[in-house]
């Protein structure tokens, strides 16, 4: 690991001001620190945002659950309010990584990193989330741009994520047996009017599967998507799973999710 | 006094391990120490054109940079294969040189080419990045099956073939196959594994210029053996000027038997720079450079009669040695593999032919079970297939071919002293509710799931090993073990053992044995190991040999203590030595009330003259002190055996395999500490099930390790396992005074075929290679659906 400057910002404003083209915000550091240790990333400045009080905490209203960006996975999984409002979001957090990761990793970090096999991005898409930054509000559908790429501009800091409370929802993942990241994770949420089927792990970026959403909006039953033959041409293929296997998993996990709703 | 052998004595070592007070190699810091970083080849096969260290030398904090040239100039020897194997045609095996730092060629990713020594670890790392190595990259050979057709890796080693070895009689086998009603054949792959000890390898080397002595602290399973190899073959220092200390070691599984490049380089360099050097492997280095295990490609055949009697067995295997032949690298796929490949069965004719090949991958050597898991996988997959093809119940078919009389002269090499395979099978079936399986299968079916049951009956040869036997088979050393039992004048006991504990609980189990033998409270007994300056000598711990060999050495040394005690007591109490009996720590003159405790005798031995009116209590010819040594060389291997039964449930939609039940019924002979044995069984099962369902070391065609971290190499976790159902049948070994057999490797030996037999049973007999990952199983489920719908 190369030398770097460590800053602990007291508020979003200071954090943003310290940001440069060779800096990174540091929350849980679950990706940033290992990347730096392996020499895959180098930064001149790390700006720690964990101590910004405003960025942590969970608020539940009648329609939405808002989670501060620096809130740890363990806090989301243990929150009685989240469990009551969106139980699937709580169980998603409970299934991230391992206890060490859940005790440090944060929701904002996960979303800002936009790993193609991370769990939280699927929740954002399925639950029509709004990403609150220090500058603006961004709809989840417009936030995730591509592999490890988001709509965030340099120096822009996620402050909170606001999830719409659905009528029913479930997240089901087929984990990579080694890393326990999602080989495929499917988040099904039934809102008034429509159904979202957010898929992570299958392609280079999280997406809402339009075909399954349509089929389930018409008839919210796993039978309506059973045997659906998905195009696997854009799906990831690696030593853990071929594109065809992933395509199969998208359907089976979606079915499981619908059945679990 | 109640016997401690057989009871669940709490582990003496737990206090320090559970409170973070263990002292591992990486915990050792010496005054003025430097730090080493190894520059390693990023290529699987290349010749080294030039190494430029100029820039690196100018980097901050650099003390020294050494390459293969310096180590060759100093005539430091390379790493060796400890076991000479002869090919079927009578020629000796072919081994390439393996210098501690590569000079001309590199042969796997991770092969070290230079060492950078600096004042701090960060400076060493930074300087290492500035070492410029100019490689000419060559085409790598990575496939086990195709290695003989690849480019020649080592000059003069044609077809990359180390040896082409035969055990058994081809002609007899041919005759047996000619008589057979049916031949069952199978093609299997025994997947490559990475041992993944919790503690990565490390070493700290120190040089004392005044005494000219090198001290090496290292993560070794066998410090004396390491010293011998480093001295005799490495030319690092004469044995009396080399002290090797292996303190607490966090797991080995065979991966810490070898003397590694870093041990030799750091010891040699410490003397060269006259300062201590510390090196601790990063986990990525462990993945790349620890020895790997298994990696066989096998074709096997079983000749049977229609009613299921086994007539003959053929085993044609290609074993991958990796880039170089290491300490047990050549014996693992031969004498540790071939003899056990006929399993627990009476098979009149058999042979095993092994072609051992070099590839541009990490060296392959002994890993928990070493050869016996590969053997058991071969025969037990074959027997299971035979049961399907013959339509005979898998347990009945096995029982039909079990020997029932002991000693059992096994087909190829071993004479098994004791066992009761039928009793083991019956008990395992009962424990696993074998009869109830069909009902459970139907329940799974009703849920849309596939359920399978798999059985394995195994025996293995461990407690390695009789020196005469192993040396006649090519082993470079005799595999005896030594122990020294020392009484202090005030009655406490220190036991020095040549075995090494790196998780095996010797401090407890060996103390239990000594406590029983000597009648001394266990609190007053310390077990000392792991330092060549302390014990006499030792061959170390591997091949489930610590108890069956090292433990017996302790028993024998204790018996010598008791014999001397009897003579001393007789002198003290004016009796005949023949009339003195020893029981529960007391020497009693028979038919009298005269007795001495062992503590009193020890005191008298050290202070002759203070008792009995200043008259010495020592009989004529006996010296003062109470200390005895034993070198124990076993008369035979020991032969644990057992039957394991697994049940899996498969989700055909995702291919997910859930291990529902696992039953292990083992015969380890006499059990010293049931709690410790359970731990050993659990650990072995975790590794064996890991091989079957999760673990796999995979190289791409250029020789890059694709599974070089825990992101890609699946180490099983606790939630992958069901509650293990463990039981025993205990037929005592007749070849040693404790009746013990060895339990460390059984789980890793029996579990892979047990689990795979269950998976393949669920899949209607379709072959799946290990590990049975979701995708492979999903594909098999699709095929099954297709063939079922065709049949319908």
C-alpha cells in the first residue's frame, strides 16, 4: 500500500471540499482498503465520512424507509423498523458478506461502488429508491450506469437512500460459494400498480428485467415466469457460472422470490 | 487412580490459544531484524535473460538483494524429493534441480527469483517492485492429462515424465479379467486442492557470528527433519550449527512438511548479512507457493462375477507433480496410493500404474490423507458404480467382498493386523438409518428435489512407518520416532517428543499417556516439542503417525523409567528388584507394606547419598538422575478403517447440493481422548467434503492460478455442513502396546467418495467431477430430465 493522507471530515461540506481527482471517500472501506492493499487502487487522499453524524441512521415514514449512507449493514439487518417496513431489505443486509463485513461495510459504500454482483443495488432498483446526495436527488433507475459506474460526479457524496415501501417483496440470491457475492440475486417488489424484478450479478450492471416485471404485473404468481427462456447473450460468464446458468438462475431466483412474497 | 487414557481431558493448549497467547513464528521479533520480500515469477514458464537490481538497490532502506546467481555461487543446494521411485522398466525417477532461487528458468507462477532484504517491510516491498527481471516467456504445460504431450519443461526429462511406476501383476490381472462376467470401468479426476492452513508460512532466521550458529524459526511440521535436509542437502550449515525451532504452528495438513525456498534463502542470507531476517507469507503467496494436493487423472476397472465377487482391479493414473518433485511428492502418488487402491476388499489380482508428470504449476505433495484419499476415491467410486450396474445393494456388495479374518493380507503390499469391517458397516447403517432412506427419498421427491445416498468403506495405511519397510521402498530416511522422559528432582516430568503438534493436541493426549504410565498427575507433566535444541531427534508429524509412533516412544521411555525405579526402590528398601511392582505411581515390594512413590524415587535418583544413612540408593551400574530415551520403530503401519454414509438433497432447478446427513463410523483402535478425536474427525470431514463440493485449484492454459484468493477458491464454512453423526468400532491394533491406529486423515480420505456417491446416486448414476458445483449438477439434472422424459 502506498502512502496516503487520511482526513476525517466533520460534515458533507468539508468532505466534498477535500475531494479531488486523486481522492476517495472512505466509509467501511470494505472494497477500498483491500484494493489499495493489492495495489489495484492508489489515492493521495482518503476522506473518512464515518464520523459525519448526519450520514448514519434509519428513518421510517408511512411510505418510505430512509437509510443514511454511512449506516452499516448490521444496523440495517438488526433494525426493527426496517424489519417491519421492508423485511426483505433487512434480510438482504443480513446476507451480505460475513459478520466482519457487515460490522463495517455501509450501504452508501456499496451503492457508490456499484459492484456488478453487490446486493444493495438490486434493492434500490426494486424499491424505486431515491439517492440523496449533497447536491441533488437521483432516481435509482438513473443512478447505476454500468460496471462500477454511477451517476455520481467527483466530490458528490451520497447522504441517504430512500426506499419506497412495497406491498410485498423478497430478495433471493444464489451466492458465489467462495466470496458469497451474488452470482445472481433477484429482488422482486410488488408495488401498487407494478412489479419490479431487479437483477444483480447476471450482467455488468444491475437491471430491472422488463419481461418478468410485465408478466408478474399481470399475474403475480411464479407460474407466470416459470420456464421463461431469457436471452443470455449479455450475461456474465466466468469460472463460477456460465451465461446460460446465470440466465437459468435469474428465473429460478425470481420464482423463489415471488413464492416467498 | 483412574486411567486418563480414554477420557475427555480438557486441552492443556486451549488456554494459550483461546486467550491469544499462542506464540507463532510471525510473533517472533528479534533485535535489529530485517524484512524479506521475494520477487516471484509472474510467468508459469520462462527463461531468465537478465535480472537488473540497480534501481532496487538504490531504493530506501534496502540492506541486500540476492538472486539465484549468489546462491549458486555459495553452493547452496536445492529442494529435494525424499523418496526414490523406480519405473516399471527399472530406471530411476527423473528429478530436475530445484534451486532455492531460480537462476536460469522459472517453472511456475510464484517461483522465487530474488530476495529483497530491507529495514522495514514497506521498504522491502517497494524495492521488490523495482527489481527488473527480463523473461523469455515459454509455452506452459498445465494439464495433467496432456502433460506428456507438452513441450519438455526440464531439460533431459522426456515427456515430462518423472517415472512410470507399477505395483502389482499385469498378467494375473489379465487372467482375472478374462474370467469376469462383467467389467466395470470408470474415468475420474481427483481435483487439485490448496491446503490453506490458517497460519500462512513464515520464517525468522538469525545468525550468531560468535558461535557461528544459525537459528531458524519456521512453520514446520518436522523441525529435525528440516534441519537434516537443510544441512545435508541444502549445505546451509552443519547440523550442530543449525537450530530449527517450529513454535506454535497454525495447521499444516502436509503443507508444512517441506523445507521451502524461503527457509533456505533466509537462513543463508542471515549469515551473509549477519542480521536476523523475517519473512511472513501473504495469503496470495500461500495460494501460489504452498504445496498443493491431489491432482490425479485415473482410469480404473473392476472385474466382477455376476453375483458380485471382485476378481481383479486395474488402475491407470496420471499424477501431477507440479513443477518440481518435493519431499513426499513422489511417494504420495505411489506407495501411499497404490497399495490402498484395492480398498477394504479381497481382490485376488490387482495392479496400479502411475505416470507422474511435471507441469508448470505449484509443486504437488502430501496433503491430509496423501495418496489414500485418491486411492479410496478410485475404488469406492468404482464399487458404487458396480453396485448400480449389478443391481446389488451397495452395502451388501461391499460386505460380500470384505475380508473377515485378520490379519488380512491385502492384495498389493499390506498385512492388516486387525479390524472388523462388517461390524463397522452394520453400525454405520444403523447410525445413518440406512433402511429409512427410501422414505426420505420419496419425501424429497414430493418437494421436487432429488435425494441420494452414498457409502464408502475405507481402510488406510498410516502411522508411517516401519523404517525397514519404507527404506526398502525408496524412502531416504527411517520413519521411527523418539521420546525422552525426564524427571525433575522434585517429581515433575518433562516429555520431549520428536512429533510436532500443529493442532493435534499432543500437549494433552501425550500427557494423558505419560500420566497413566508413570502415575504422575497430568498437571505435573509437560510435553515439549518443536525445537532441535531440546529433543534428541524427531521425524515429525504427518501420516497420522504421532500417536502410533511418537506416542509409543513415550510409552517405551516411561517403561524404562519404571524399570529403573524398580531397581532403585529395591535398593532403597532392601528387596529384590523382581519383587517390586509398580502401580498408580507407587513402587511396592510384594507381600510387604514397604513402598516408595515415584516422586521419592526420582528425588533419590538425583540426590544419592542424602538418604539411607548417606548410603547411595543407586544400584551398582546405575547412574544418578532419572531420564530415559526411546527410539521406537514400529513393526507395521497402522490401519484405521470404517464406513461413512452421506445423504444429499439436490434442487434440480439450481443444481444446489445440500448435504443433509453425514455419518462416520470409524475404527481408530484405542482412543486416548474422545474429544480430540472428534475434532480430528470433524476437521478431516470438512476438508473431504470441501474437496467433493467446494474446493478446486484451477490454472488457466497459460499457468495463471485462477483461484488465487478466497474470492474464488471456495473454503467451506461451518454453514456448509450438517451436524456430523460420529461413532466408532474399536478393534485394538495388535502391533503396538497402546492398540492405537491414527485418526487424523480418515475424514479427508472417506468423505470425498461418500459425498460424490450420494450426489451421483441422486443424479441417477450420471458422473459429475469434483467439486460438484451447482452448475455441473444443474446440467446433469437437465440431462436426467431429458432421459426420463424419453423413457416415459
